[in-house]
């Protein structure tokens, strides 16, 4: 019997934290003690070059390609997982066909690492849940139109899981409070940083990278995030304007997700074009260098309760200012600085404190670094918990043929 791991999509670095998370997750799982019991399930539409890269990159022995007729194409404001929303007869027929197909491939359990990607409730499953953005940030266009569909997911699908993996105690509490999920179904496997923390460019390389962006050490605040509205670049620009720095810059990396033109217009309106840089997608050596030499990671995001860049910055001795979500506080405890993501003045004051006090900046960087390496938010700890839950679920599934 195999544990199937379903992923509908491509591994593209431009996807940001989602790519960094999955890359680490798959590298670990397909080299773990369970590797001979795992099979990757993907849509058959993947091209051959990509398919071969996938097998080689993660050293996967068994890959199952699902026929396209079973994969529900994602459409705005309509169901984005298989079968929900189809007519009753077609839904039943397709579900029976897919279940038979998976059982023929000896799939007895499925793990869904990507939130809301799903195939069938007929095969027992474990799934991840990162956030409840459709509830906690329901006013944002980024989640507009999906409320009813997501609620259907949390009402009809999630309670049937053997286990639900949350990334923080705050995330677990949200599931209990907002969705009524039984507590014993939810297990916390802490968020971990991306592989960028393993990058260690030498001083010469770092200098070349900084020169390429026209930057110098400790002269800029850094925010690596794709331009979703929910990421709240606006408040950071407001704070930067209020702080009125004469010799500091604000650096944004990431690709457009519908809000970049608006943010650029705000920068223009505030006459900050010479002080705010949009550098697009960056490589991991570039990202590590930008963390290591920044005054601080500044991340006033509305999306929570956890975010990967906070852990990456902590591990690379970059001070952190971030929104005061409960998950962030679990990760950074007292070693990083928190702000109300709607309070530009508060954020500006925190930025000025770090910018004008090198000793304080160094102190916060050291505290956060030791907090990370003495804490639970690392890939080994998270994967040990996940593997333990997969083994328990496999044991449960072994109770029948």
C-alpha cells in the first residue's frame, strides 16, 4: 500500500513561499524512512521534460499521472477541487472511476500538502491547512469570490480527514474556533524556513550582489513578497514616508499578483521613486545577501498566522519587524519587533529605532538568530511530526483491505 502525495501545479520559484515550502517538504519526504511507501500523484498534463525533472530532482520512484477528466480546472468563484459542484450522477461516476484508478495503483492513503488541492474523499487522507484567509482577511480582493466554496470545503471535506496539519498553535485555534474542527484531528507541525538559510555567499559575492542593486550594507529595509494586496506593501510605504529617512532605501522583491501598478503609483505620488526599489524575482544567493545586509525585514502583512520570511530572516541574522499575528509571536517570541499592520506611525517608529541604533539592531539580530536555532521551527522537527502522523494514518488504513 502506498501513500499518495497529490500536487496539482508546477514547481516554479516565482511562486515564492509556496515553492520554498514544497521544495523542502518533497526533498525531505522522498528521502525519508517512508520513501518506499510514497507515490507522487500529478495531472497527466505535465509535459515530459518537467515530468522527468520532477522524478530526478526529488528522487521519486513512483509517479502516478491522473487522467485529466478527473482534475477540476480552477475557476474564480467556482469549486477548485474535484467533484464538488458537479451534477450528482456525474460526480458519483467520476468519483468511483478515480477511486478505482487509485486503488489499482495501490494508493490507500493520500496526503494533500497544498491547501484546498483535493481529489476524492473516498480515499482516506491527511491535509495541510495554512490559513483561513477567506475569513480572517475576507475584505481583500485576493480572496474575493471564494468564500462560499471555501466554506463548503471546511464544512464537507476537512472534517473527514484523518489528520489536519496546522503550522502553529494559532492556526490550530483558528480551525477550532472558526470551523468547529474537533481538536484531536488537528496536529501542529511548525512552519519551517526555505532552503535560502543554507546559502552562505562569501563577502566578495555579497558585495557584487549589493552593487548590482546599487545597495550598501545596513542602508535599506527589505520586504520579499509577491505583490498581493493582502501583503500590505501600502502600510510599509506609508511608514517609510513618515520616517522621512534621508539616507535609507526600501527594497521590494517579488512578482506582480495584481497590485504592483498601484503600489508603484503610491511611491510616485509620495515622490519616493529614488528611495524605493522594485527588484523583481531574486535568486537564493541574492535573497540571502539581501537578508544579511538589510537594516531589517519589514513585513506588515495582513495574511497570517505564519509567514516563512520571518524565519529566514531570523536564521540569517536579519532583524525583523512584522505584523502582530499570533503565529508570528510563536516563531519570534520576544526577539523580534511587532506592529499593528494598520498603524503606519507605529511601524515608522520601529524602523527609525533600528535604523538609528546599530547596537540595538545587532542585539535583535543575535536574539532572533538564537531563538530560531533553539526553537521548534525547523524542517527536521516539522518533518518528524508529519512522518509520525503519516505512519499513524497508514496504520489506521491498514485495518481494512
